[in-house]
C-alpha cells in the first residue's frame, strides 16, 4: 500500500481500522460528516477568529481585519472583549455553517455552540481565552519532510508530516504552548476507556504537534501542549522533552512500514462499524465490497480501479489534524 504523508488523523485512522484508512487515504473516498463534527468545526472557527482579532491588536492593526468568509455579517464593536463581539461572531459563523450543512442547524444547535464557546472562554477565569493570551499563530499549519533513510519513498521523495494546530501562544519568553480544542468525548473509541495523562503521553497527535513545533520554531526552548475537552471543562497539559522527537519518529517509522507492507487491510469489526462508520452504517456496503474485491483481485488492482478520479495520495486540505 502506498503512502506519501502522515497527519494525526490518518495515523489514528490506521490505528482504529486499516480498512477505513485504505478507503479514505488511498482510494480517496469521502466518509461524510455528522452534526456533532460540524458543531465542533463551528466552535473552532469562532475561537480562531477571536485569536486573529487579538493578534491584530498585538500588531497594532484594526482588530476587525479578519479575512474569513464566515464573517459576512460581523458587526463592529468598541473592543473584542465585549460580549456583543463574541455573539456577533458566533451568529455569523453559525449562519455560515448552517447554510452549507446537510444537517439541521436550529436553536438547539446554536445553544450548543454558544455553550461550547462560553466554556472555552471562561474556564478558570479565561486562562485559555485567546483574547487573554499572546498569540503566536492561530491555525498553525505545518508540513515537513522526514529526511531519514527509512523515510525515503520509492519515487525519491521523503515521507511528509502535515497538520494544523488550533492555536499557538507564548506563555513566557521562549516558552510556547499549543492549545487544541476538542468538543467530543474523552474516550478511546476502541475500548471505551477514559483518556488520562498516561494515554496522552503516548498519543500520536500530541507527539506529532511537539515534533512540528520543534521544527517550526527551533529558537524556542520549551513547548507545552494542552488538549482541552471543552464540554467537560477538562484540559490535559503535557510537557514533552527532546527525547519525544526520537519517539515520534519511531512511531511514524513503525506505522509507515505496516502500511507499505499491507496487502489485506484489517477491519475493526465492532460496534463502531455499524453505528458510526460511514462505510458500513445505514446499509452502506462499501467496506465489505472492497474487502471482497481485495481478496479476489489484490490490493493493486482495487487501488487502480476504485480510486476516485483525480485523487492524489499527496492531497491534503488545511485545516486538518
């Protein structure tokens, strides 16, 4: 199986279900969306815009110079800390997603998004409110090749890592913090157990973010990473050291070899498949159909014939974890 890059979502997808990874990242099949995910995206966008406003103030610019299509109806207020400013952004962004969603964005959903935003801004007197922080970069995009012999691909290129971090701030001189907002559950999908600090120490996304921060900001001495589960008021803050760089490369190397050597992707085959996975739920037989084709004809033939026209293994659209 071919591979050209890793992002946290593709890595975690492989860990969850190899077949889903093959369908999404190799064949390029769309896996649909869901209402909860879109409400999460709406919440992220509102917090991103508040961070952009604060960064504008830091740089002596008009705080309302935010070039984003989701802000067509943003009303200007005297300062970004006014509640009316947050409400104006929330309404504009909510309406933007509502117009483009296949799901019902009604009063209940607006209250949910408003609640999420309020929780993020008010937790512990606003210690994660972007307006109270020194913004380095909202929506911090990264892309780096891993220039190691083991990461060299058949075409001569190197495997890349890519992703977007929700927010990077400066907590102290030469100390940066990456904040990642989550609106979902604090549970491992595979086993249903609550995530804890031991889990996050080995979590690929956080290790990848640390790796990317070290590459993107080599002059910074210390990075801390916070993953904040908004609806539960539960932030987990991790401080990694440089030994995690080797650990992250080992994680990538191991999974890269697994993917390259895989000729029959494994299926998860648990409750998640029929209840959550787009390729199995509601009578969708894509997962099983592709599995049977691979068994009969081989993965190369299936890849050639089932890949979405125009799909590239190297395709990546920011933002994305």
